[in-house]
C-alpha cells in the first residue's frame, strides 16, 4: 500500500483499508511503496508537522544486498555528504545532493547469501534517506521496516493492522509537544 490519499497509478493506499473515520487523518511522514512498518496517523496538522520535522529517533530493520564495509560503518558513525548522485532515489527526483547525520545507533546482525541484515537508528526523516545512504555504497536496500518512532514501538502489531495510542504513549506525546512549546 502507498502512503497517500490517492495514487495516480491506481495502487492501493493505506486509506483504502483503514476504517472510514480515518479518511481525513494525516500521516506523520511516509513509508515508500517498498517499505513497511510503523506509521503514525493524526487528525492534527500541527502535531503531524511537529513530529515530521522533529529530531525524534526512528528505528529501522534493513536487509541490504551486499556486505557492509568499513567505509559504510565509518559513514554511519560520522555522517555522509553526497553530491551529484541519485543512487537509491526515485527515478524522477531532482535532488542530487544530500547530507546524512551520523546514525544514533546501528547494529550489524550478519551477512549470508550475499545479503546483510542490520538495525539502524536515525533522527532525520528525509525522503528515501536510507535507500540513498546505502545506495551511495552500491548496497541496494531489499527490505526496510520502521519499528519505532520516538517513544512509540511497533511491537507485535501485524502489517495492515492499526491501533490507538496507549495512555503512556499519549503522555509522552504531550510531553514532547509541551517541551517544544507546540500548541495544538
């Protein structure tokens, strides 16, 4: 499913499967068509914007085609600047340069069969950020799943399912908004 209200190519959107009462809600960021995982929805444009442009941590599990080299590890630790490059981007993108902050955390689980599995934690939410980062090193992202956003964790929630925030999660969201002086 695509994270959009409608798709000009006729692909199924998240709003096609969500209950009707969510049809006007906004997604907090996006997951591209080839990604899966935690996606937040809100009925508040102010909250959506605050979360999208925050430095809250986002945690992902990835599988990349190839082996993560020392050069990739150094870039995850120190950040990366790319110029005049579109690897990992959409075919129609006009953005050819990007800066990547150092990853907050990462763990390489291992390599087998020509693939490497890893966990990464970043605090930016740029379009196709991880695909472009790893693409720079000729590592194609085969699987990408967001498992956490700030204090919210995907847990055991299955693909295509939804749930409301729990009381403790609401409290943490309110604390974040109050700390950042965001009125909603």
